[in-house]
C-alpha cells in the first residue's frame, strides 16, 4: 500500500524511459523537478525536494526518437527502495512494449507501492495495457486519443485535456504538457509559491490548467492563410493593452469589420 515519505526525506520520482522515447517527455519534467529542488536548497528551505531516477528497460544509453541519448540511473528490474511518484513517458517506442509482460507486470506491482502513478503523452498506453486505467479518466497526445479510446474501452479518455488527475493517477498530453503536469505535482507537494518560482525560472506559464485545450486558440489563429491576419495576431499578442476590438483591428489591416471576421 502507498506510504507517505519519512520526515526529511526527498520525494523520489522515477521516470520510466525506453528506446525511441520522446526526449522532451523525459527532459521536461526532469528539469522541473530538479529546478524545484535547487530552488529549495538555494533559499535554505527545510524541505529536501526531489530525488530523481531515470529508469530504463536495460542498462546503457537510451536513444530517443530524435537521436538524443540518455543514460538511465537503473533498470526497471534493478530499481529498489521507496518510490513516491512513477511517471511513464511516451514516445514512438511505446508500441514495442505493449506486449512486454515483464514491463507490464512491473508496472502493476509498482502501482500498489507508489503514492502517485502517472504518464506523459503515449505513456498512457502502457498503463492502460497493464489494466491500471480501467474506469479512470485520462488524457494522451491528441493524435492518438481516439486510438486509446478504441483500444481500451474501459478507460475514459479526455481527448482534449492538457492533464488529468483521477485519484492518485495522473496523465498528461504530449511533449510540452509533461512540464505542465510536473508543475502541478510540484504545486501539490510544495505549494503555489514554489511552483510559480520554478515556472519563472524555466520561462513558462505557471502551469496551464488541466482543462485547457491541447490545440490553443492562438495557434489556430496563427494558422490563418492570410499573411495580414497572421501579422495582426502577432501584433495583438505583443500589445495586450491596445484596443483589440474587431473594428479597431479591422482598421489596422485596412479591412471592414465584416470582412475581417470572415478571413
């Protein structure tokens, strides 16, 4: 059963990676937790922060899908000691593990030992294959959300969420959303003040709320076919205090308000 940490003990976070992992799924959350720990130390706070372990499928460097290589601290078969949070990462290599009974069995055992279980991107598929997401709400990368729902009908897939919490199980959308999930976990552990300081240090938003769309409205606008509209969107983002009403924006690009709403 899950146990709370001992007083004065760092929260140990294990990040499970494998060949063809998405590099940012690993490095993004890892940097967030590491930065929180450094901040606590630099400010002389009593909380020791996090102890991080990259857990691989085998010893030796792990090649990510981009070609970047990570050196794991240990393997899933050799991992020992108390783990507070286990995060299963996503990537192109996840499909090769869906029939790996050793990995699936390990995930089932770990689920009963950790305080929090989570996934980033398509890591959700591994947890679902292990039967750990039945009846739970989860999310994953938008491009594979429909597949996840089809393949695992007992899992409630929230297709357009940045991250989701269901009990002690957490999941995030793809790639950069893993950092949003890490910030949410940091806020849960250490408070909003620390999470804000980490976000500022990493030059990101405090954290996008879990119910924010994976495909943002500004991104949709930037995809506009008309160059003048794309330039207008960029200008508006840089001048939030300006008059951004439709008539004012239309005058700026020399169009009627009615025409602007149609392009």
